C-alpha cells in the first residue's frame, strides 16, 4: 500500500501525558495537512506544510500542539499535557506538486483517547 | 468566513430510490466545491469535484451560485452507496468540510 500512512492507529493516554503521531505521506507529494475530527463533525483543518515549511496553523492548534516536517518528508504532530478535549481522530493528508486540484489523499487516522 | 453546511445528519433510502444530499456554503469569491466519501472501514476519499462536471458512481452535483448550494444526487441508490458523505469547500490550499451525512441504503 503506497498511500498515506499514520502511526499509531490508536493511542490511549492519561490526561497530562504527551503524545506524538507520525504521518508518512505519499512519496512524491510535497503538501501535507493535519486535520482533527471529533464525533459527529467533519474534519477540521489544523495545519499545512509545503515541503518542510509550515505555512499555516489553525486557531484550533493551541500552544500545546506542535507539528513538524523535517526534510519535507514525514511529519509529526505532538500534543503536550493532553486534555480530555483532545480526544479525537487525527487525520493526515497529502497532495502533489502540481496545481492544487483540491484532491487530498487521506491516511486512516490516529485515534486518541485521553482518560 | 467560509462555511459548509450539511443539514442532514442521517439519510435512509431504499435501494433503487433517488437520493439527494444537501450542501450549502458561504464564501466570498468563486467557490470550488467537492464531495468526499468514507465507506465503512476505508479512508476518506474524493468522490467528485464541481469543476470537473463529471458523474462518478452515478452521482452528480451541480453548483448553484444563486442558492449557494452543491447538492449531491443519484437517481437510483445502491446498497454499496451506504457511507459517510462530506461536502468540502476549497479556500486557497486547504479544504473546509461540512459535518457530514450518513447515508444508509436499505434493501
């Protein structure tokens, strides 16, 4: 499977702990997105990378959240001092170098449960 | 600000019946709209985009700028159409999604 890969698929943690999610985009894609999805809602934009540059961060991304994309390949999303409200599905998506057609290729997501 | 509204959370239809999923948007500019679909235990994927004016899996969607709508339609629903459907609006390089509509097609 050469699609977008996310790890771990599931994470259960206690409030106050730090968690990190990893996303490996489709290899030739230079644009990478993180979205968050809670129950009954559509995906909400968190942040966007073009190559290694983080070009936009949503207001949803508090100071406890940080995302990186070193070398413009895989990306990590870290949540520090997790809160119960952080429980959600975290989706990664990527798209290619050509004109932005609006087609995003999504991973299967990383589900976070904060106890 | 851009916004996408899908007023129906759930939609249940019988096989062979027509199905229409509603989507309304607000956007100051020329909108680009999409429908994404998530089948059970699969990842979210693009179904169709308005700019292509294509029919995918029997689904069509027409952009109505006067009514700011982009409803998704299929004349004869099939059981394999049961899925979660999201309407999305492109703003620069990112997409804003609606809350989604769960479609169940009953035999």
